[in-house]
C-alpha cells in the first residue's frame, strides 16, 4: 500500500471518531452463557448487559463480597464507566482464593499459578489460572473465584506454583474466601478489616445539561490570526500580541445569552479596564444565514452600552474559530454562542468559556494569564492531588495535528505557517521531523482538495526542513506531474529513488498516472 493511501485511511478513521462515531458502529454489547460445555447461549438482553455503549474493557470482581461476580465496564464513549452488580438470587455454592507466592521462583502476586479443586460428586477437576491481564486493557480481581454449583463439599485444593512445584492445601470449605500462602499447606479464612462497600441502587437523574463551562489550558496555544471588519466596514486583524490580556468574544445578535454577556461586560468595564484587560466582540451575524444583520448587531451592542470594539467575521473567519475550538476538544462540536477566549499578552490562549462569561470570574482568571508555565497543569486541574509520574507533554505540534484532523488542510496550513517557526527554532530533532511529517500531511490534504499551489508551498517547506527526505521529493514530483510540469517533476522523482530505491515503483506509477502519459506494452513512452 502507498504510504499516502495509508495516511488517508487513518485520517478518515480519525475524522469519524472525532465526529462521535464508534469503532463498532451501532453494535450492542453481548453476553454469552456457557451451557455446561455444550455451547454458548446469547443472554445479552435478559442479562441487562446489551448496552449500546462503545465498550472496551470488562473487569470481574466480587465487589460486594456476596460470593458472586460483579462487573466493571469501561467505554470509549459516555458513560465511560459502568458498574453492574450481580443481584441474581444465589442458590449454588462458591469458593475464592487469594494466592501469595513466597518462594524465590514465585512472584509475590503468584501470577501464573494454577489452582485445581475437586468437589464431591464430580470426578472432573475445576481449574483456574491467575493472570495479570484479562481481555483488552482490563484486569479483573486477583482473587481466584470458583462457582461450585450444587456441590456439597470440597474434597481437595492444590496449587501449581510458577516454577513447577505442586502444593496441596487443607481447610477450604464452601462459600468462603481463603488465603493460600505458598509453603503453608493450609487455607486460612480471609477476614477483611474493611467492611464491604454499601451499594444502593439509584435511578439516573434527568439532569439538565449546562451550556456554560470554563476550561483552563495546561499548555498555552497561539490563538489563530483572525481578520474581521469593524463597525465601519474597515478590514482589521485581531491584535493578539499586544502585551495585555485580551478577551475575544464570539457572539450573535439573536442569542439571548450573548445579550446578557454584552450587558454584564459593559457594566464591569471600569473594573476590567483597571485590571488591564482588552475586549473585542466578533459577531457571526454576517457569516451565518440569519435574519439579523450588521445593523441589528450594532444596535444591540449600543443598547447594552458595550463600548469595546465590535467586529464581524466572514464565513472563512468563522471556520477558523470553529476549527480552533474543535481542535481544543479533538472533536467536531458545534460552536456555541457566546464563546470567549482569554489570551495572554503574547496572544496565547489561557482560558476559554462556553456560555456567558462572569465578569468577576474573568477578573480572577487574569491571574492565570501571568502564571508560570510549570504551574499551568496544577491550575488547570479541577481538583488537587499528587502525580505518579510526569505528565505527558502536549504542545504546538500535537495541537496542529488535531487542527488538521478537525479543520482540514487549509486552516491547519495557515496555523502552521503562522506559528511553525517556533518549533523550527526551539524544537529538537523530533520536533523538526514531526513538523516535516505534518507539512506532508497538510500538502496531501490540500492536493486532495484541488488546492495545488498551497500543497506545493507546504511541500517546499517540508523540503526546507529535511532536504534529503525521499518521501517529500516523491510527493513533490507527483504533484508537479499532476499539474503538468513533468520537467520540474523529474529531478524530484530521481532524487527520491536515489535516496530510497524502494520508492522506484511509486515513482514509476506516478509517471504512468500523469495527465497525457502514453503507454506501450505496460511502460511509459
């Protein structure tokens, strides 16, 4: 498969997931019942497990200590976690074991040990092996649990420990949990000092979803360069690096919450100006197909005594804001109004608000604008705590990839053109290689959209980063052939093959696909 085809398929899959789709489509969860070794019955509906969730992992545990196994389910979508308590009336017997390895050849958790028990009235032994993982990204309880059916007693319990030694244990009885320590030969009844958690079934409340939220970024990201027209129709650009914090508000005249926010910010203007914040309100009225127009928006701002700058975004500006907003979520959510972005003095996003901004909260958030970088993650967390390990880094390159995914090549390309130099001059080899790869992906997206000049620009930038990139030379040659410039394409194709002979077949295929190419006997003339 061509590398470009592979990346195209991955991009389309990621786009589908970012759009809220699941890996398994509309497939419901299934639950199969073992019919005593004769097969399996589909008990999904009667068990209550046939949720439409995009489920990923399942962990088994006797959570309430009543001798039957309950389930924890983890989903890719919401709800991300479900607990399913087993409340089926228990009429049969059970036994469970905690294993402890003590020998030099056995790990303390006894992972890999096999437990064998025999019960009265059944010549077949029951076997369980203690595993460190079960299924996809899941680990059930380390307690080895056996369902014993109608057995009247346990005749024997033996453990084959890692390393190969067998040990027989005495003292295990029905309906109990026992500790089996290697070398002891005796099963000790487990007595927990912690009482089982009290679990009370509750109906899910029909809560109203709030449209208002506040999000603090743990990594500052440059806000896109936005062009707009001011109240007099003059073309302007949002001044992001003014040295002062700035609130960029996106609104519409027909939005009731926008009207309330305009009034609240106007009332708080003396306090906010004293705190050093600037505000620009960018209306979507001229970009969307709404009955309101420019005059309606200006009249509303005047009526609310909103005296900060008011501007209007065109359709392209709206798409840039919507793409930036979507990339923050790695999804394709609708852009609500009002939405506001609090920028620091260098034009980097510190906090963004969905729904109306509270002026008092905005004043408090100004302290976040000047917070040091090493404190940002702690400030972004909604709760305190300590870290087990260093947090994964997320920066401009990661965000640019997300922007390409959710907003497309044109918007991502503009963003990388504007801010990619930061990676080039302060990043190491990995960042340069990542930026090079991103330029190639942007070029591919633009080429597929028919924007050949823009695609060529990003290929040239990719080659400026890594002049000896065989793939960049191949893609440049393919693009030049596509626009009919075979003379300029030939050196790039030759260079690609010289750097990586494995690309010879792709270079040959590009020539055969070129407009106006003629063939004879399967080879290009």
